[in-house]
C-alpha cells in the first residue's frame, strides 16, 4: 500500500468473514493480492494495523546483505528469528541472539524472543541483526574480550573442555574461585551447555535480573567448556553482577561464599519456571507427623520456586523452636541451598615470640608458645617462663615495627590485640629491680596502714572527748584545758607525720625511682633538614630497639653512655686504646652547636637533665631482630648485676675506659652536687629545670674544677654516639629540654643514640646485630588442630539459644522470646554445598579459624545425620563424593581465593588459580584453606566420557605444558599456596 492513504476514501476495512463472502460471490481481480491486516491491542483501544512494521534483516557476519520484511506489531520476536534463519540458511540447532539497531546506530539486545514487536519497541526503518555463537563459546560481538596468552592463535588451541583459567580483573579471585566450582558441577553445566536455559529464561520475574545474569553465566560456561581457550576474561559477567548487586561493584576483595549465594539465587530467579507466584500461607506443624508437614512444605516451595537450581541444590531441614516461658513448640520445614556449618573454636592459640635475656652477649631466642586465646599478656609471660625458667614477673612484652616500639603491653592487656603477624619481643627484667618494686609496694601498704591507725585513734579520742563533755559539764574548765592539750598533741603528731612522709618520699625517690627506658638507634644523614625549622641534620632509624629499666636518681650522661655501650657490646666494638677519636679544637663549638640543633634545641646539658632519673644499674636485654638471618651461635645466660656474665673471647670489658668518654656540655656552667634530691629543689618553672639539669650532669669533682676538665676531655676524645630525647615514633622532641621533661615516676621515656655514618661503619656490626637463635620449640613441627567434617555437621544440628538481636515471636505469649532453636536435616539435594564458617565474629574478637577440616573425597555418608530414617521407594541414598573445593588463603583483611575441581569428562582433579591451571593430586586437596565444599550424590554421578589423561598428554601447546607441569613443581607450588605467610594476596 502507498503511504498516507485515508480510510473510507482510498480503502475500506472489512471483517474477514465479509471479505470471504464477497470473494465467493465475485472472485478476485487477477494480479490484485488480498491485503490482510491484523487488529492490534493498543493501550486502552483496539486498532486495525493498516501499515505493518517494515524491518531490515541481516546477519552479524555479513551486514552488507540486507533484506526487508514486514511484521505485524502482534508478531513475537521469535517469528523474526525464524524468518532470518530461513532467509539466510542458518544451520539448524545454532544458538542465536538478536540485536535491534536504530537510526542513531546504537544497538540493543532483544533478550526476550517471546514478546511482541510492539512491546519490543520495534518500528519501521529499524534493523534486526542476528549473530550465532562461535565454536569456542564466544559471540562475534564480544570476541575481543578473550584473553590471548600465547603467540599462537586461539583458534588453533584444542584442550580439555572445562580446563580453562579465569583472568583476575583486579581482586576478583573470589569470583573466579566460585565460578570454577560451579563450572565443575555436572548437572548445572550440562544444563547450560545444552542451551536448555533458553527455553526457561524468565523475563517477567520481579525478583530476577531479566535473564541477564543467566545469559552472562551461560556465556562464561560455554567459553570455558569449548576447549579452545587457555583463559577467559569474565568482564561482562563481572559487570552484570555489579549492576544487580552493588556490594560487588568496583574491585574490592569479597567473600566467595557471598558471591556464590547471590549467583545461585540470581540464576534461580532468572530461570524460575513459575511465571506468576501465588501467595501461600505457611502453616505450623501443630502436632502433625513430620512426614506430612515436610511434604506439604516442599510442595508449597515448588509451587513458587521451580528451576534447575531448586532441582540441583535445594534441600529441606527441620527447624524446632521452643519458647522458654510457655514451652510452646514450633516446628517448620524450610528449604536450604547450602549448609553453613560452624567449626569448633579452639580455646588456645600458638604464638611466636623473641625472648631477649639480660646477657648482652646472648643472641635473642625465638620461641613458640601455646597461650589461652582469651588470655592476657601475663599468660604469655607465664608460658614463656616455663621454657626459660625466668619468672614471668621479670618480663615485659613489646611489639616492634619498623625499628621502633609500636606498643609496649601491660600485663593485664588482652592477647586478642596481638596479631599473628606482629613481631613480639619479650625482654627480661633484672631480679633486684623487681624486688625493689615489691619492697616499695610493701612500704606504701605499711604507710597506708599507719595512717589508718592514726585516723582511728583520732576518732576514738574525739568520741571520748564528747562523752566526757556530756558527763562532766561541771568540769568545763578542766575539759577545755584537756582539749587544748589534745589539739597541741595532734598538731605535733601531724607535723611529725608530714616530716616522715617527706623523708619516705625522698628515700623512695633515691632508692626506688625507676622508669622503663626505650632506646632507639638512629643514623645521621649528610644533609641538613631545613624543613624542620631548626636546620638540624636528618636522622633515620635502624637496627633493633632496646628496653632498659633504669633508676631515676643515679644516671648521669657518662653513666648512660657506658650503660648503652654495655647493652650493645655484642655488635658494637669499643675503640682500641690506640684509636684516639680526637676532635679539632676550632670546630668544638660548632660541633656542640650541631648536636644541639640535631636534638632540636636540646643541649647536652638538657639531655643530662632528661636522663637525671636514669640508672646505670641496668640489666635489660639486647636487641631483638624480627627478620630471620638464622645464626645458631652460642648463648650466654647469666644474671647481670648479681652474677658475672660470660663474654666471647677477645671482647674487652664494655665499661672499660678506652671505650671513649661521653660528650661534655657545651657550656661551662657550674653545677651543685648531684646527690641533692629533686624534691628539695622543687621550686618552679625555669629555675627548677636549670637546677635539675645541673644536678643531673654533675660529676664528682668540685664545681669550680669541673667545666675546664670536661672541656679538655671533650677536645681529646669523641663519643661513638650522642644521646637525644625522642618521641615514641623516634623523632626528636621539640623543645624537650626547656620544657621540664625530666622523667617522672610511672612514665615511659624514649631516647635515641645518634650515630655519625663514619662511626657506625667502623664500630657497628650490622650482621651480628641481625643474628638470633631458634629455640627447640621452633624445630618441633607445629601440629595444626584438625576436626572431622561430621563434627561440624553435628555442631550445626545442636540446640542453641537465639541471640538478643534475633528473637522469636511466640504466638502464645504474644511477645518476642529468646527461644531455643534446633536444626535437623530432612532431605538432601543432588549437589550439596557445605560452607565452613572459618570467619568468626563476636562482640570482642574477629578471627579466621585455620583448623584443618578432615573431609572425605568419597563416600560422605549422611545416613546418621538425616532425621528421616526410613527411605521410601525411589528415594535416593545419602552418600556423596567431593567434586570441588573453594580455598581461601590469608587472614581477615586480605587473602587469595583458589579452587580444586574434578573434571566431569575425565574425572581428573585440577587446581585453578585465576588464569593458571595445573594438575592436582587427591592428597593435595584437603588443606586448612578449604572454605566451600561441593559434594555430588553418588547415584547421579556419571562415568567419565573420556579416559583419565596420562602424565604426559599428547597436546604440545604451551597451555597444556602449563597444565601438565612436573608433579614436583606442582607440589612445591601448592605447598607455597597453602601457607598464608607466603601466599601472594590480591
């Protein structure tokens, strides 16, 4: 018909019955065909379609060859597909998909071939393009997405179908692991390979994804099982998953079980054979037999959910809830897609620590100890005490990171704050220091008791006075005199008590004042750090820090210097007598000024003040290297300060005078006697600080002779290092000297010794500083806790009480109750997925359980676990064989996913690590990384269609060589993969 014709002027519309009558009466003019038109059901009206939709048709492979055809708006898309197949002689059985192209050259998929032309928004002038799937499972329009891992063309590769890697798109190993396990689930994979899903795509399900997830998954499966790819890039699938599940958007690491749960649910809804779900009211058991209630529950479930996922993966378990108040019992039967079984949580953990003894010549010793998982730091010390015979009260625990103390733990802190990857060091404290601390505590307790007794006496005296006042009113004058006498006595007692307290404080400050000193090692750079505002030389930390317990009132700079030399004696060589470290006199002041700026304004006098509370009577441990450069050297164990220590031959006494004298203050200020207590000089502000500084750095000679002697000594000899007060990060304190930063009781001080590069090179032995010794506990193979899979399933079926966040509403009590809940297995699916709950989350702790779960590869029998004991005719057995495992290596924050799977065609096991695939032996499959297990029921397992491949397959391509690499290499690789320490994270 010509365009723009007008009804009743250019043509008349007749019903089919009237047309047939006229045709039988008068016949048809030769050469004039009948013009049949259809009635279209438009919104709110019916209309005769005078002008059909005229569409251009072509194939994707030859878009130059275009044919025109007309279709009614009531025709479905499938009629267009059939016409294209007939016009272009497409081979029967080919899998096709259609695209519609508008005038602006944008293409859109025609996914649902059962919708009408009108609903598909096809209009005249548009083009419908049809493409057929390639032999390798790809579509011509997405061909560039295939990964080419070889110089050879992909078309020339022929490998085992299903043995195909998946490229990691960036932290997508969790997705690859789940896909590999599902790919090797025979019933599901065969369903997609046979294109059975095309007839069951549900485009109208509001809970589904309009068939897009099912189509994207089918594309991945058909590519992997084409046998023509080394590796497939699942980019389109990843995009679809992120589009419908926003939690998987981007490239963050996720949980493979969470993706698996989403994917199975998405595939089910996209392939649900139920187009219109009816509402079904669930009934409680109400005393009916379990068999009757279970059959009713399964029927109701299938009335709303009927797909290949339900056929393959869904089972039924019985849920029993008991109200703790009215004892109402509620029994329901619920479907499940997988079992999430808990792992028995061990109450102990294994920790590896470095123990640093008091002997400065003894290397640190690495120990492996077993401690309570919910224990405290004191429990760690107690466990280490059994190995070292050192009392736990003489230990301090610290976390060393990047040459500094990340944290120094108190004894009552929880061990849960210490991670397995932390470098933990335990330092031994000296015996006499601990005894002094105990004596101090005893004296404080005695003092408190005396004060309490005095208070009681005073209260008794007041009571007596009141009684006497009431009884002896007549003797008021005498009583007033007595009261005056008592008041005078009380004043005298208070004055005496204050004097005693002052004396005790002075004695405690002199005898018992101690502070835990953290010592860092720093090296000066050759360049000034002008950015710091002080034009000081920059420093960088190196080596291993030390912890020393020092006394406050007997630590001058000279003694600190000698103390540090003694503690570093194992790897710091003292100068020989012939080595005079002279300094040029004219540069003396400049050097003094340099060191002042180096410590950011803290002069050596001020440093002395900061160290005024430190003690030379220190017996703390040496360095503790975290990185292994194992040297099984000799160890010396003696008690420093109470017994002589063993020293290596040839080493001189670290306190020998030839080691060098400490640097003297740059000024020659006189100083009072250092034995003067700090409490007596407690004036205020700057005067107090200057007095402290002078008292701290004062040596024994008289004040008028000291400055000249120290300056002369300073000009003759130079120290190996200088001492500076620093922060916990190892940076120099800003204005620490003039701020009155003398160490107070119960405080934590940090100091650093700064080395010039030349001095460090000559006198510091880096190799020796890195050495440590392994304790025999490290040599014993660590026996990892193991648990049977049946134990996990029994834990799943044990009675538990609901948490407060998830109560149950009791219909009898009419309120929410913390009921007891018990789950029992009733019926099992063809493919059973078991999720091992390795990630444990509580209100206080988060951890991953690395226990080895002993799961069988064959004959997993659930007959003892099933609640339904008697099997009726035709019901399947309950024995399963393993077909796939999803593995997780690493911890809570990071990790890597891989998978083991058994190929359905040759029954051979493979290890899938993203794009890399290798053969795997059955003895390699059970590891502590197993996370999700896939079991196939024995009555449904087919015999392999291909014989098991030999150890040297015939294929000579590079991919086959990768797959069939030497077994020793595979074992080594898998062994490395099984260790969370050496496993490379995404």
